């Protein structure tokens, strides 16, 4: 059985990895969809799709599960979003999400959706991680080592700090 798990992964963090490890107990293969693949270089979406593909691929390589990482660009038409995802992805039997809109869209399209408890959601949340990067606070302990390597390789902390600046700060 093949599952599908989508996220923006801005950046991929230990909560995402925990979810992948939980899913690994239920499926033989997992498609990881990189959501908002066309967005980058902003405080909400600082990393490119390619950078996130590296983060995810390298972070899950030790999980005992065959994985496929697929960039999924946004569609501004929710009624056809699931068919868009399905056209960009290998076929899958079940989708995993805790996002209410994603759950609704997959359910309406007849796709089984499974949720899982959030893992350390108090700190393992993309907005918190990006804020820590902007403020030069510890974020490295909240992500897999592979993500630290990719962020350093692309000078990601400097990027998010620069795009977070406003004219009032300069």
C-alpha cells in the first residue's frame, strides 16, 4: 500500500520526520508531496522546492520505507486540487494530513485520509522555526541533521533574515 503526505516543509522538521516514521508502520511506500512548490524567498516560504526535496530526501533515507519526493505547485482552485495532486504524484491509496482543508478536499474526492497526533507541536511548527532563524535563536535542535546541512549549504538563515527585513529596519 502506498501513502501520500503533503506539507510545505519550510523547513522539514523533527515533527515531520516523526510523522513519516509513524506512517512507515502502515504503508509499504510513501509519496512526500512538497506543497507550494513554486514559492520561495519569502519569510513564509524561504526555501525552494529543490532545496526542500534535498531536505526531505536526506532526512528520510534512514527510515525503513520506500519514499518518493514530488514537488506540487499550488492551484488556486480547491475543487480540482486533489486531481492536480494525483496527476503530479505516483498513485496512492491513503492520504495523511492534519490540515482541515486538505482532509476535506481528499475526503470529498473519495480518498481515505488518516490523521496522527501532532508531535511536540509547541515548538515543532514551521512558523516557530522560521522565527528562530530570523532571530538567530536555536532551530538546529528541532530539525534532522540533514536539514541543517542543506540550510547551511544554501545560506538559508541569511536568506530568511534578509527577506524578513523591512525598509523600517534598514
